[in-house]
């Protein structure tokens, strides 16, 4: 069956795209008048089939992006929540993997998810994981790059962030919940609700989510904002007086969080 046998559309009408697409995600809106079936008859049923297919495709896209979130809520709850989100925030890109950036904030405000206040942060980790996966590839710095810097210049070191690097903070054990629900193994009950911070990177083309020590997020965010190493260390120590600077620097290098290290106008780049 040719497409023309199913639906005829208002070709040549510059307003057609808008009139056709807007009602797709809102079942309360009527079928556009410019959409007709064979012999010019009304095409409500055909349009509703297409409308349902579009919504189902977007729900499936969200389920693929947020598998841990769906496992936590269960498929039925997730699909209902996703349907409301789709109506409120339709996609703006033809690339489905780019959809869902607003989903975590929607979850935070979703009435029926209020009993799971950590769910939005788990979704943020999943969205960050996918963004890191699709980020531009770049070489990263190594311990040898730091060895090229004079010891007296270390406090003034600054770092260039790798495109895949993401730093997230949560008031809840979101990293533990995320890790427990990304697979199929049974999930144990979490006894202690404590804040957790995460570093998401892609060393050697594999996305890794690391649990940061107290002060680690403050340290890395300061560096990511262009702050010097000395200032970042001071920020971290304000959060955690036992902050391990050497250990954190080693971890961020192993994670591939940065692509370049430099002092003012003098650059020390990776090979």
C-alpha cells in the first residue's frame, strides 16, 4: 500500500508541518483538517494510529535511555510517567538519543513520584551516562604531564575538561541506586540515606560512573570552572577537612576527566 492510499496531506501549505505535528502528542486535540484519507474522506482513525505510534516510539526511546529508572518504578508506572512528559515536552531533535534531557526535572515534579525523591537524580545519572557515551573523543592527560610541571607552579595548574566528563551531586545515594538497577541482579535494601557525588567519564571509550569522596565534586567543579589546583583544593578542604588531594588527582587522571593541563600562558598537553 502506497502512503498516498493511507493519508493525504496538505502539500504546498507552509503551515502544514505545525498543524500536523502539534496534535500528535495531545490526544485531546482534533485531527488537523489538512489530513484526509482516500477520496478526501476524514482520516481520524488513521491519524490516531499514527499518533499512537509516535507516542509509543518516544516512550520506548525514554525507556532505552533510562533503564534503571524504569526498573525502579516498574514498566507500567514508567510508561505512564513518560507519556505525561512527552505531552509536556515534545522532542526538538530528530535524533531520539538526544531526547529526555528534561525528564529528570519532570520526575522531580511528578506528583506520583514524590515517594521516590531520589528518582530524578538516578535519571540524571542515566542521562549523563548517555551524554558521555556520545561525547567527542579526545586524548587525556597522564601522570607524566603533571611531572613536567615545576613543583612551585602546581598550585596554579589549570585543567581543560574532557567533553565526556560530567559531575553530579545528589542528596541521596543516587550512585548506589543507579549501579544496583543498571543490571538484572536482585537489589538489596539501602539502609542509610546519605548524599553521594558522581564523576562520569569515558576512559578508553567505556563510560564509567565513579563514586566521589566527600569534597571530590567541589574540587572537580572548581577545576572544571577554570579554577587553579590550589583554589580547588581549598574548596574541597572546606567541605571535607580530610580531603585526599593526591588521591583525588590520581583518580581524575585515571578516569580521563581532563585533556590538558597548563599554567597561565604555558601549556603542557598530552601526546
